[in-house]
C-alpha cells in the first residue's frame, strides 16, 4: 500500500472518530430516568402542566421522561406506580388522584430509595421527597375573604367541591371555611361534589338548585366546575343574581380569565400548574443540590378589571409560546436536518472510506493480478516448452504406435498360428491321452513282464551263483598257494557274478605253473571261455606235459581255435593270458622264471627295482590268425626269495573313475613299486583301497584280476616228484 493512501485512510478514520466524538459528547453526562404518574390528562390544566414539563426538559437532554396517564382511575394509577417501580427509574413525580388511596404506593417508592416528588396534590404521609404546587388552603382563604367582601359580609354561598378525598379539595374547603367563618352573616353550604369536571358539577347542582334559589354566590373549586354552575344558574334565570368564583385562571379562549371577561365568573384564582418548577426541583434532587421540601407556588385573585390586563399578558404569553412552539418545531426540524446531514456526512465518510478501501484492495489485487499475469506468462512459456516436448513425444508415440500396430499385426498372425498350433496341440493332446492309455496298458504289461523277469533274474542269479561256485573250483585255494609261495595276494573282482578272468596253478617236480587269463567278454560267455581255457590248459600241461610257457600258449591257441571251430564260425573270441613257470635250480639254489604272454605282461619287483616282461602282441584264439602264432619265451633267474611277481589282467588299469579316466598302467606299476616292501597281505589292502578310491561308485567296466606271488626256493624244493 502506498504511504499516501495509508495516510488518507488514517486521516479519514480520525475524522470519523472526531465526528462520533462530537455527536456523542453529551453522553458523557450522567443519564437519568424520570417517571411521571399523572392522575389524569383529560383537562386543559393538566395538559398545560405536561407541556410546561416537556418545555423545561429541553434543557435536560440527559433525562429520559416516562409519562403515565391514570385516566382519573385510582386502580390504574396504583398499578402505574407499581410497574414503574419494577423498572429502573431515578425519580418519580406523582400527582395523586386521592390522598389516602395513593399513600401506600407513594410510601413504597420512597422506602425503595426512589425520590418522590408530589405535584399539585398530596398524600396522607410524610414519606415523599418534595412537593411543588399551589397553597390550596391559602387559595381557599383568599376566595372566602373575596366573596365575603363582594357580598358586603352578608349572604348565602354554595360550595361546589372537587373530588372527595383529593387533597386540593380538602385544603381549599378548609381555607374557605376558615375565612368565611370570620363573617357571621355569611352562610356557606357545602353539599355538592363536582369531581373537578363540568358535567358532574352540573348534574349535582341541577338536583339542588331549586333548594338554593336564594343563594348569592357559588364557590367552585375550579373554573371548569364554576362554568357548569354558571350554565345551571343561567338555565334557571339566576345568572345575573348569583356571583360565581372559580380557581385555576387558565389563559386562552376556554380558560378561566376569558370566563371572567365574559362575565360568566365574578373572579378566578390563579392556580399554577407548576410543570417547569417540578422539573427544576426534580433535577436538583437528582443532582444532589439544595431544594425546598415544600415549594408553594404563588396565587392571586383575578376579577374583571384584572382579567383585561391578564388577558393581554397571557395572550402575549400564549403568542410567545406559539412562537416558541413554532421555533421549537423549526428547531426540531433543523435538528432533524442537522442529524440527517450529520448522518449523511458520516455515511459519506464511510462511503469514501469504503471506496478508498476498495481502491486500495483493487490496487493490491491489481498488483497481485500483475504478479499472477507474470506467473501466467512464465507458465505459458513453460507450457509452450512442454507443448513442444509433448509434440515431440507425440510424434515419437505415433511412431511407436505405428511400430506397435505392426507388432500387433504380427502378434495377430502369431496368435492365429498359435491358435492353429493350439488346435494341433489339442489333437496331439487327444493322441497323447490315447497314447497314455496305451502306455498304461503297456505299463501293466511291462509290470507283469518285470515281475516275470525278476523271477527269471532270480533264477538266473541263483544259477550264476552256482556257476560261480563251479568256476571257483578251478582256482587254487589258500592251502595250495601257501605250499608254493611264501606270500601271495589275490585281487579278484568279477564284473558280474561269474567272470571271464581266471587264474590256475599247477606244480610238479620242483616246478610250479601259474596262469592268469582274461577271456573275451565277461559274465557268462567269459565264464564259459574260462572253463574252456582251464580245460585246455589242464590238458596241455597235465596230460600232454607241455612244460614251456611259449609252447603252452601256442598249443592253447591251436586248441581254442579248434575247440570253438573258429575258422568256420569266424568267432574271434579268445583270451589274453600270461603263463609262468617257476623251477628250483637245485645246484644253484635259485629259481628260474620262464614267461610267455599273449598281450599281457609280468612285473617283477625286487629291492625297489622293477622288471617288466612284455608279452607278445598276439592274443589267444581268433580266426584271423591263421597258422601257428609264435610266442616268445622270456626267462630270468631270481637271485633270492625277496622279489615279488605281479600278474594281472587289463581290468585293474582300465578301471574308470567318475570322469571316465582309467586308473592307468603307469600308476599301477608305480603303486606296485611303492608298496613292494610291504607284506603282500598289506599290499592287497593298499591296492584294493587305491582301486576303490579311484573308481568310487563308478560301475565296473571289466573283470579285475591282480595277483602277487612271492616265490620260495625251499617251498618249490619241497614239492615232490
Ligand atoms: C385539574 C384540576 C384543576 C384543579 C386541580 C386540583 O385537573 O381539577 O382544575 O385546580 O386539578 O388538583
């Protein structure tokens, strides 16, 4: 907000405050509520009293004035006072209709601490704060003396009283009697009550006028009733004779002064309403200023001569009052106008202030809008950038979309293919289900077959086990071996129950034969071959007494070919075999070793030295080798009984491990050399463990045979002729 605008706004607020201050400065004075319970407001005298009060109240704007009219009704006036006491009033003015009846209500107000100002009339109690009004008893006295003098101290006077029980009526009568009693020839009759009004007075007088035809004067307690008396007297032709006197002396056309001028009344006595004085005294009470408890207002008699002067004066006063009323009216109008303009100015200020506020807000909004506009422009730029980006993205998306559409087409094609495939699959499914059913049948058949086979297998296994027993009869037993060799080791592990490998021993005349053979195949065919080999060897060595290994092999070959009719059958089965003979050389004390091998070899280890005797490349048997194959004889003298002969088939070295790698011939020989110093029973464990460690759970590929023999010269010598 600019400083100038702020300054203007502050100035405006100040002006408004000042204005409000000026208009409300009076409110700083203490405010009062004055209530007035009037016994009646139906006659001119009382209306005059109220006008006077209101005129005086103009000087006391801080006063709120409450006016209650009891309409000449006792209950109504008591009720009016009770109600006023229930509210918040600061002072109560009362003109009581009757003295006695209104006394309790007046005392109640006084006892509540509310100042009570009695006007015109009194009550039968001292519990009131002040009285303002005429001295009614004095006025009564004045009237008595006046009439006595007017009648030359002799005559008959009729008294027309006000309301019975009202204090002015009582006091005026008392004063009148007090004065007339001083004139012995004056007679006063008091029989008529006019209730302060013309018509009741007329009605009461009408009733008794004939009785009082000789009266000389009438004293009425007020001018209104006096007028009524005049009218009755006139009606009865007594108007010129009877002198009538009243009280009040109101100005104006219908007032007592005019009645005197009209010769209707002989005289009237001034009875001031005391409206102004009552308000002044009330304000003194409220402002805690000194005031007289009884404030009697002055009175005097007015006859025809005085009335002329009074009329002039009172007319002037009335005119003045009219002028004043007019001025008051104008003043009120001016005041209203002033108030209107004041309000207008305030409204104008408010409007200007509002306009300024609106302008200020507008300016602020304008600045805000400008900021918004800047922001919007900024956003617009960003939006444009975004739009460009979006357009690019859209192009990309369109491109992608095209690609996707192409892909979708392709997918549709694939989908069709898939659907076709699915149909095929479903057909296949049907086929598979059918196949499954077939398989189920086959499974049942197979299970039946399996159980048959199982039975058959058991039978075969049983027969094979039996065959094994037969086959093992060809092997030398422990006892036989120990008769020839100091120590021996035999690792014999057939692939199946029966084996294609076999070993055979024969001894005679200090000579021992030992054969280790590996027949073609394994299992049953191998076993058959081994039996054939064994039979032929036995025939060759034992019966035909062929004693040199190479001759044994040559003959064995010939016999195998012949036995198996290989030349005709083209069966190529046979065996790889080593044959050794150990002979004790008597004179030398050493052992002569002869060796011939068909494919297989001999390893001799003594003192960590290894001697390998290689066999020939020729296998035993087979139609392909026509004629007589020759096998070389190799021999060596064993220097002592410490060396060990190792004979084996290829099963050991060919044993595969899990990675299908063979144990190996080289490794086998190294193992043999490394273990040569150990006893052969221990060597057997070493070799067996090495083989198991290598093969682990790999299925055997072939029959395995490894035999270690430690020959003994002495044991050979022990063998008899
Ligand atoms: C008015 C009036 C006067 C009289 C006065 C007495 O109501 O009747 O005429 O003087 O009351 O209280």
